[in-house]
């Protein structure tokens, strides 16, 4: 028997109880899990060190090592994320749509859990806890399949989660982890329609593409991030530089970091040197011919403008106006996070309405596209599709609904 089927059966059984669990019991379980992670932090950090050592030996980039790394501060952030989820309203068994039709039937649309969610993710061990906490609070069981690069960290975190659940009213079987790194098991997950209600891929473009092309289980597409910052002719240039530095250099290996800078042609001679001086010691820049007339950078190819680098590289292009910037973004972007710096309300409004992306910013860094920053406590990922959920996937996006109808013996004539 495939371990996916084995774990799927456990999850389906656990789902029957979790789907009707009280808010009190779910919150108590999350409290116990937070305490268990805190109690086991030394073991978790030691396991993470093994993964980091293996990553360095396998020539993992610094940006990807940063995604993999845990420390006390990041564990504190993970625990704080759980505590935020605890404080959020329970999204299950809620209804804001109730009506009575002509024959006297009363109909209500009631939120319910999705069921069993499978998540396939790369590198970032914090996803293990984020995904679990959101799933549990929304009444969903979860099957986790992390990458081999984070296997030790994930095993230690799942061990702590299960330890916390054993001290709570919720069964530890609501979470299952695929501890075998055999890639064939990914295919088993993608086709386990009998046991999984939704698959969420979270990682590289190649992973997302593989999942979408091979899954028979419904999928929620998340996050390849080829994100842009457009500096308009009406921009406050000092503000634009601050946003550029933050959006590109704060963390290189995350999907809401910008990979492209677009600059209006009327300000290129003034702004491009400012941008160059602000990031030249940290970032390799590649530019179009008009960019290279102003600053000394490598030549950008057309392929550069499609690339999610997740590295210290930025592609730069000079555009004639906001319309060309919008067209460029809609052609090259991944519908993740896009930003404009401008003092023009007209251009800001046009940009926000016409750019096709899950999150569109005016005068702010794209680095805020994050479930925690949006007040969701955590996230399953950033959805870049348009059906069911878009943007950071939190509690509300992990629900579906059913219609409950109350009658007094009505029959249809």
C-alpha cells in the first residue's frame, strides 16, 4: 500500500471529527502546539543546522539558505503566527446569507471546511507550521510533503506539533507528514482524489508547473513571483529609492521580492544614478539600452524580464509612460505583486485597476504581500490564480460552503 493511501485514510477518519470540532478545542490545540514548539526549540534548531550544512555542501545559494534557515527569532515569529491564528474568528459554520423563497423554504449558505488539504512545498520549514495552524483552525486535515533540503527541520517541527496535539482535545492524526523523499510519492499525492480535496504547490515555477500538469486532485496555484516596481514621472524619488532598496534587498529568496525595475523615461537621468548608488554593492543590475546610457550595468536580455531570480539580480527597463509599464508587467509578470511609486492619483488608479495581479501597491514595498503582514497570522501561500482564492491564502480561503434548507413539508409541483 502506498504511504499516501495509508496517510490519506488516517486523514479522512480524522476529518470526521475535526470538521465539527469546537472553536475552543481547536484554539486549545493550537496553544498546546505553540508551547510544544517553544519547548522543543533546541532540537528543532539542531535539526535545522543539519539541513543548512547539507545545503552548503550541495552549493545552495545564499538566498535559498536564508529561506531554509531557522533561528530563535524566526521560531518566535512562527509561534507568534500561531497565536495570531488563535485570536482570529473561526471561519467555520458561519452564514451571512439567509433568505426565504416564495414557497416558504428558508435557505442559508453555511461555511464548511474543504476537507483534507495536501501541500507540496520547498525549503521553507516555517510553512510546515503555518500550513498546519491554518488548516486546523479552518477545520481541515493536512498532508505535508516538504523538500529533501528541509527534511530534518520538518521532521522536528512535525514531532513537536504532534506532541502538542497529544496534550489537546484534537487527534494528532489531523496532520500527516510524508517523511520519504522519493519524488514518485509526489505523483501519488497529485492523483489521490479519494483522500485529498485540494493540492497546494508552494515553491519554484518548475514545481508549480509540474503539479498543475500532473494533478487530478483540484489545485490552488501559488506563488512564482516575477514582481515589478514602476517609478513614475510623478514619483517622489527619495521615496522610490527607499522602496526599491526594501523591495529588492531585504530578503532575496522570497516570492514578493521585486525582480524588475521600470523607470519613466523623463526621470531616468536623475533616478537611475540614485537607484544605482543605493544598491550597487548588493545587487547585480542588468538594463535595457536606455538604462545603459545612464548607468554602467550589464545588458538585459528579453529572457531577463521573465525571470524570477530569487537572487541578487535586478532587470531594469526604461518605459515611455504608465501605459507601457502596465503592458510590460501584464506581459512579463506572474500576477503576484506589483507596485507603482507616484504622486499622481490618476496614474495610481490606472495602475491599480489595469495591472493583472493578486496584489497591487501604490507607494509601498511589495514585501508586504504576506499572510502575517495582512493580519491572517500565516498563509498557505500567495494564490496567483483567479478562481476561489487570490493573494495571501488564510483561514477564509480554506473554506467552502453548503446550502442548508429548512422546510415544513414543501414539495415541488
